[in-house]
C-alpha cells in the first residue's frame, strides 16, 4: 500500500523538462491530463519551424496548453505582445507558471473558449496546433474568428494531422481567400493563410 501511495504522490508532482525551440532554451512545467505533458509534440515543433514574424509582432496562441507555441513566439517577438488562450483552466495555470519561470514579460495567458473572451484585440500572427477531435463546427468557428481578429496582412498558421489537410484547405480558401501549404509530412501538415480582405 505504501508503494502505491508513493507512486500516486509522484504522479501529482509537476512534470518538468527542458527543451530548445527555434534556438531558444525553455523550461516547461506540465502535468498529467495536458496535451503531450512529457515532451514537445512533433506537430508543434514542425509548426515553429515554418513561422516567420517580425520582432514587434502581436501574437495569439489558440489552445495554448502549457505554452509551447506562445512562449516561443513571445521570445521571437520581444517588442510585441503575445496572448495565450485555452479553455482548460489547468492549462492556463501551467501556462502562467511557465511564462513566469522563463522570465517572459511580454506574454499573458487567459481562459477563453476559442476567441470568445479576448474582446476586440487584433493580432499580426495567430497560431494553433488544432486538435483533430474538437469537431468541424468548432474548427470553422476558430478559423472565422481568427480572421476577424487579424490585422490586415496578418497571418494564421496552423498545424493539423495530415488527415484534416483538405478540410483546412477548403475553409482557409472560403474564409481568407487563400491557402499556403508550408509542409506536409506523414503525420502533420502546416498551413498558412493571410488576411487580404
């Protein structure tokens, strides 16, 4: 019984790991129940390899989890502001912890179901590692709302499982009028759309 208790206690401790993203060192605290708690997932890593942003870009990370994408963007655009949103309060708690632990002063995290709680804020860059299981209705809402919250000329970058690539292509074209497939791998596809209208 003591062994079981000790094991359960160990599961309640933060998972902590270090990684380098876009040449920048990070320490992440996570916990069981969050997406990819023990390491940076391959989709996020692939997405970060294909994002271009100026150092003063205002950025938004939708479905931020414990902060992988948003923290990296905040570091890459130190003269801009980065907002990280997630509908999971545990994710936001850990995201805020990671912002503080990594000394990132130009990022903030807030609880929001999609973009519902962010008001009228506008961004130059929006990113998302889109989960496949949320349903096509929510994906359509996210793409539409991302378009509404981009500045003219702003860009939306997403990574999805490759099986969703046709859906993303169709809805990028419907919503933005354009679609650019940046990378298609066996498991993940990175796509970008630009707000031109």
